[in-house]
C-alpha cells in the first residue's frame, strides 16, 4: 500500500470515528440567545416580563426580565431573574450529558444594563436529576465577572454520563447575559482511543490485502 493510500485511510478512519463521537454534540442550551419570547409579556420600551423559554429563574420580581437592547437582540436581566439569598436561585437550565470524559466550555456575553458597577456569577453544575442549584446540585466550576464582553468558563475532565447544567446570577448592579452556548471536547485519552481504532482499521485492511495476494 502506498504512503498516500495509508495516510488517506488513517485520516478517513479518524474522521468517521470523530464525527460519530457523541461527546461533541450531546449538550444543548435552549434559547441561549433569548430570542424566543414565547410566554413573555411586552412591557414597552423594549422590556418583557416572565422567565425566558427553556430557563428556570427567580419569579419573585416579575417585570423587567428580558430586554431588546439592540434592534432585535435580546438579553436576560439577572437583576430580576436571579436571587442570591436563600433559597439561592440563579437563572439556569439542564443541558444534557456527555458519553466520554470531556472538557465542557461555557461561552456567553455579559452586558451592563445601566451605568452602575455590576457583578455576574456563572457556573457549570453536576445537575442531579430532580434537584436544583440550592439543593442537590454541586458546582464543577464557577466564575465571577465585573466587565462586559464575551466570557468563557471551562470544566476540565468531566466524567462520562455526568448530568450537566449551567447557571447565572447577579451579585451587584444590573447585568444581563446573552449568546449562551456550550461545547464538549473529548479529553486527549479519547483522541488516543480514536487513533488506535483508526490504526486497527488500517492494519485489518493491509492484512486482508496481503491474504488476497
């Protein structure tokens, strides 16, 4: 077998196995851009009341919960949708689990909804089914943010089949969040396993060719 054919076979084998790896696609944030306004009430001035579709949040302060801040771009107002006193209630949702050990990356944008200083907390949770952030859930990683812009939070070496959730809360000022997304990348050991599978496929093909000659 020529070098080119050998190389092509390895690449193809790895590509097929990597594409099939559910760790890259098992997680889903519902309504991470807050564009789905179903069930919300238009308050005027770009504001909507109610908890955004797909999310669970604090419901004790109905009113200015979601804002259209830029020609159709909407964000969640953590000042009204989260609550840091007992029972602690972030704006949160479950996002699924991965089938192999992975690094979980949470990306989101932080906005200042007024000119005052603000503080945002974010977390990736081990989300025990039937629980919530104030009872049975445990944090895998947390972050604090006092400036606007795009942010990233990572949980490393998350075991396979860990139920996952993300949450956000306000601890100062009037911050908002937008463009929430999550990705999962298998750990290097998983890639090594894929490489070995690709090499095994190559060896089987060569052995079959040799038997035919």
